[in-house]
C-alpha cells in the first residue's frame, strides 16, 4: 500500500470508529430512556396485563447486555 493511501485508510478507520462509538453511545441513551419509560408506565398503570405488553423490556435488556 502506498504511504498516502495507507494514511488515508487509517484516517478513514479512525473516523469510522468515532462514528460507531457515537452511535453506540446514542443507543445506550435510547435504551436507558426506554427502560425508564417502561418503569414509569408500570408504576403509573399498575395493571397486571402490562407485563405481557411490555415484554419488549427483555429485548431492551438484551441490547444493553450486548452493547456492554
């Protein structure tokens, strides 16, 4: 690989890494917001059927574990 191409390649990899890090950070924030919303809805509604409707929380937990 030519020196300039190698430098450009490394620069592009760093930019991609920064972009992915930002995306992961935003996903973590979104997951936290979703978890809080689900928790608030459970407290507010106090309905047993709500647990069935909010099974997405398992998916959110799985995403959080995968990102960590």
